[in-house]
C-alpha cells in the first residue's frame, strides 16, 4: 500500500465517521471534538501541534 492510498483510506474513514455523527448514529462531529479539546490547555496544545504538523508536512515547500 502506498502512502497516497493510506491517506485516501484515512480520508474516507473520516468522512464516514463525520457523516455518521451528523446523522446522530456516531460519536461527536469534528467541530464538537475540536471545541471540546479547546476548553483545556493540553487540548489547545494538541490542536496547535496538529496544525503545525499539518502545515510542515503539507503546506511548506
């Protein structure tokens, strides 16, 4: 499995989870999860580091 296929599988899984959450059959939506994480200092740091990791790996050239 290539890295691109792995990311595609993760994207499809995230979309299915989000769809299930919006229909009320799954866990919290992504917005609710980030909102809950932003209520605490460790959660804010986790969100910050996630954004930094995404920026370094996908946006920086």
